[in-house]
């Protein structure tokens, strides 16, 4: 079977980050967006650049999709992908979750997910700060167009890097349609046992790192435990990979005296996320800065009430479907968490609003916006 008669644009996509086995936010973005772009019914041709052969079925079949596997041991982007761009460039190159290669087509589009390294530089290693600063300036200078996850990120690009507003398009992320409330007690129990969770719990999902403000969340949880504002068997579950400086976060639980009630799961398999979200008494995102914050929407999709920070993109993402607090104010955070746990009616309202809210964010809509940008950029 061949391509449709009208295939005017060859869209190249750096899909290498979609191959990561334990995907975090940007890798999941790459996978879900590429899949949605291939399934969008576009007449264009797609060429996915990969640094290894993908697992069977990772990308859906498409009449006009070519997988170009180009392995290379080190510096894959700037050496091997650059060489490919020099040898046989696409009409437009899209980089969803990495850096634009040094040699790239005249027309290129890059997604900028967040600028947390500028807002909270202390939450990154010096090497990370240098690389993120260099790559962001490089993208603003060299990419034809930029995709931002949120209006907050777009505003940061304009304010901090002088990006022209017309060169930045906001395309909201989508929620995996496979995430939905799990009510079957056996499935919920199986996932709790797998991750060593014994009873009811508050939940955080994401990398364990200083920008996520988990030390304050632990401090607040300790206050609620001491004043008897929570069930005696309620735990705080922190689900995700350990990031840089996570040791200080973990030590905080011992300092507060609640080490036995703070539970770390490590990385959670994607197939277990729905049950983990569904079983939570409350999902809490206390982050100081987020470019989008997909876990808050994922929790809503699974029927968990949500409380989160009122900074950066979070109010933009959650709307009126979550209770918000000042992430710098432990008393405000405690008040919000205490209230949601105590008021069954409020939790029911948040769950209903959350269900409606998350339906407004789809990968198909994100894909259509990105393809529209790529079409415009590719025009001669």
C-alpha cells in the first residue's frame, strides 16, 4: 500500500526519547504525541528518527510513516542525527523532548517544556543549569518556531529569553485515555501490595527533587499527624524516581518524626498508575514550578481529588477542579489538605469537576495543533 496522492510535506521527528523504558514526563510526551500525530489522518509523510529499534507495536501503523533507525554510541543528537540532517533532511524537523541537532534543516520546530532552571536554579546541578540555559537560548535563536506546554511557559520564554510571541504556540498536553477510575478491590489491593502500601494514603507522583517542594509537604503531613487531623493509619506515598538531592527530602521525614508513615515506591509502571491514582484519598502536587503538570490531570482522570500549588502553570491546568495553596506557606498547604480530607462533600465536588476538566485535554487535539504549526513552518 502506498501513500495518499497528496503528501506535500515530509515531517521529520526526533522520536528517540520515546524509547526510554522508564518514561518520565518529557519522554511520555514524546511517545503519546508522536502516536497521536500518526493517527491524526494527516496527508503528510512522517519520518521518525530513532537511536535504536523500537519495540513491536510502539508506534501505530501509518501509510506514510518511515522509521529510520540510526544507532550511535555517544552524542547521538549532535553527531549522528546532525549527519543525517546534512545527508537527507526532511522538509521540517520536529524535536518534541530534546535538543535541536547542531546541523538541522532550515525549518525546525522544538517543544520547550519548562524553564524551571531559571526560576529555581538551586534545584539543578551546575551542569544541568548550563546545558538547559544553553539549549533554551539555542532554541530561541535557531528554531523556526517553538511549542510551549502552557501559557505560563510561553510567557517565560518571552520574558526571560526575548522570544517573539508570534513564534511560540501553546499546545496543551493530553491525558492518556487508558487512565480511568479503578474500582475493583482486587486490582486496587494488588497494586498496593506490589508497592508495599498497607492502608489509606495521600499521593504524590513525579520525580523526587527539590523543585517539587516535597520537604514542605512532609513537614505539613507531620503537622497533621501530630495534631490528629488525619487517620492514624494514613500514609504519605511519594511515587517516582529519585532525582538529584533527593537525600535531603528523605531525611526530612526522619527529622519530622514520621519516617514510618512516608512511603517511597520508586518508579511506578505505567500499567499500575490508574490503580495507584484511584486508590488515593487525595492527590497532592506541592511543586514550586511546573511547565504543565500532567500528573494532576491524570489523578483527576482516575477519580482522585486534587490539591496543588497556585504557581506557574498549575492554575491554568487545573482550573476550578482542584484546591490550590501557596507552596511556600506550610500553614496554607496544611489548611487546604486538612479541609479536603475532612469534607466528603468537597471531595465529591472536586472529583466531578476533575472528571470534566481532564476531558478537555487530549493528545489528538495537541497533535492537530502541532501538525498545523509544522504545516505553516514548512511552507516555502
